[in-house]
């Protein structure tokens, strides 16, 4: 059988990767609000905190022994953001590759 190069639908791959990168952006924006001590009563800050907490539920309380709340937020939410960025990168890299069949 001849060599056939196929390609996954790049539009779907880009959309999925963009969703993961958008989640990471939401987490990082929340982290910026925490570090800059934004008003938690502000509706936008509150909404972003709710989204970030929902997306990073697995990582949010990973390290509780860190005394400084800002450093704890950087570590916990930073790990969550890195994981979502990595997943988006993997999806983008693997989904866009050409595959050959013999």
C-alpha cells in the first residue's frame, strides 16, 4: 500500500489548544489580581476568582505550608496555569503532526 500522509483537522486542534491557553490566562489573571491586591468585591475580580478556583481546584491547595499567601498563590495557581499551558502545547503539537500509514 502506498504511503499516505494524513492530517488531523487543524481547526479543531487549534480550538482545543486555545481553550486550554484561555484557561491558563484566566488563572494567571486571577494570580495578578491576588498579587496586586485587587478589590475582591469588584464583580470582575470576583468572577475571575470563581473561574480560576473552578479550573484549578486540583492544584489550589496543593501546598498549604507556605506562610505568605501571595507566595502560596503563585505556587499553587502557577502550577495549575503551567499544567494547562502544557496540555495546550501537547494538543497543538500532537494534533498538528502529519501521520503516515504503510
